[in-house]
């Protein structure tokens, strides 16, 4: 396990409920396209890697697929099992999955590749567990981010927050361009074929209170960055968040936050 992976484990430890109440609805947006890209339907054996609270696993089961799912965080696995008790859901993490070679017809990973310390190695593991000619589909966030996605980061930067040592960046030798060509090239480098990628654009609507609840509870990298600051810096982050949120608020105070993500697909 890399230092980046260890940091990710700490970031998400025990935060399933806070995630489900904040960012989970945002991350659910591409689920239908993700499953379409992997041709998930009746009788398909599908693995959902990084299932979180089980959103993708539940959607795949509703299509008649036979579903297995994993997540590195036990509290996420507990929520996923409650959501979809008929699925085989386990605690496991990339780059080592507890499945045989070629066990699945399709493998999907919704916003997971941005949480692993060795993206190319992780993709090779997804390739291992899918059958020959089987499909893999995945999503990641774009870089640079869309305006709504950047709101929290802008507030953190404006407050002068400093990145703590326990939140290391992904090593440069493991990173890749977070655009269509960069992700397509990474899939090819991992031994996958017929790789393709498209950009998904959508507006996520949430109240300012809901949107702030994630980082306030320490959810994801931004939440950990906020919580690691001195009290006066945290207050400045919140002040800037409230100020910048006005750019996205309607007359009722609901935020309309533009987001962008990459949806990639490939075959073994």
C-alpha cells in the first residue's frame, strides 16, 4: 500500500453516513451511463469496485444483473449491504481484489480511480478479473474542475489553508492528465483495448447547508483539509464558502453547481 492509499483509508474511515448525506447524490448522477457503457443487463456478472453506499450495485441489480461489490471502507460496505442484501459485498481494495481471473462479464468503478495510489496498476487489476472481451467502465473527475466542483477548493485557497503532511498528493510518476485523451491513454497502457472516453456535464442542485455538511464532517480530501486547519482558518474557509456560494444560489438559496466528469469504457 502506498502512502497515498494509506491517506485515503484515513480520509474515509467511518464517514459512510456523512458521505451518504452529502456527496453521494452528486456521485450518483453518472450511474445509468456507467452501466450502459459496460452493457450491464439481465444475467450479466458484474463487479462494482468502490461501491460506497451501494448506489451502483443497487442499480445493477435492478437491471437483473448478478452483482458483486467491494469497498475499502467497512462503514461503506455496511451501508451497501443494507441497500442491496442480495449482492455479494465485501471489504476489499485495489490493487488486489479477492476474485479469480476472468470471473466477471463486466467491471464498473464510479469515481474510484481518483482514490488509488497506482491508477495504472489498479486498471490492470480490473482487467484481470473481467473475462476476455468483457467490458470495463469507470468515471473520474475532470482536471481542471468545473465551476461548481471548484467552489470548495476556491474557499479553501482564499482562506490560505495549508495542505498537511498526512494528505500527500499522488506521486507525479503515477499521475495522468484528467482529460479524455489522458484517461484513454491510461486505459491502453493498462492493456485494455477499444478504449474510449467522453465528458459528462451536469448541474447538481443542493442547499448551501447540504453542500457544506460534507467538508464540515471531514468527508473526502476537502473535508480532511478543512478539519486539519486551525479554528480561525476553518472560520475563514466557511466565510469564503458562504460568499462564493452566492454566485450559484437562486432566489430560494438553492445552489446550482456545474460539474464535469469523464466516463471511460474499454474491453479486455
